[in-house]
C-alpha cells in the first residue's frame, strides 16, 4: 500500500480484509502510517483496517482526518472515533461541525449522541435551533434524547 497509485474499490477492500482474517496467527502491522497517504483509497482502507483490527492507538492521526478535505474520509474517521469511544475527540467534532456538509454533520451528531454527556447538550440544542436541514435537526434532537 506504500506505493499504491490506483483506486482500491470497496469490494476489493472487503475481500482483502476477509482474506487477512483467514490467515492463521496473522499479526497485522500498524496501519496508521498509511493514514498519511496521498491516495484517498489507501487512507480509507487503512481506516477500515484499523477499525477491523481494533488498532485504537491511532487516535491522534484519526482525529486529524476529521479535518480532511474528502467527506468520505471524514465520515470514516468519525466512525472510528465512535467505534473506539475517543471521548476526547468530542471538542474537535463540535469545532469542525459548522463547516461540514449535512452528511458529515449527521455522522458527527450520531457520535456526539453516543459518546457525549451533559456538557454536549448545549451544543446539541444550538444545532437544533440554528440548523436549517431537517435531517440534521432531527439527528441533534435524537442525540439530545440519547444523552
């Protein structure tokens, strides 16, 4: 993956993860080094591998990807934050929220709802009050009810 210049389809990624899972006594490498790749497919695949192999020590690198220009990568990074319960990333998620599109906002709100506590309620109420997208408002209200 260090030299991959071409796209890696989602199907190929799934099949590779499946093949790796079938290797007896497989000890995976640390995938976080591929999070810095210029190839977005490599970054996405690395995030999926990190999630699959529970490599939660990649927290700082995953947090940085929440600011990535590609929304698919942002969503995958937020999914890892949620999966690994990186509570310390909540402040970052709230800070980038206002600059994101609706799809990313919904993923952020889902994560805030799952990981957040009472201090996040102020943020969620502000979202519910100021957002114009119905799906985003609905997700904010759901997160409030979850907390």
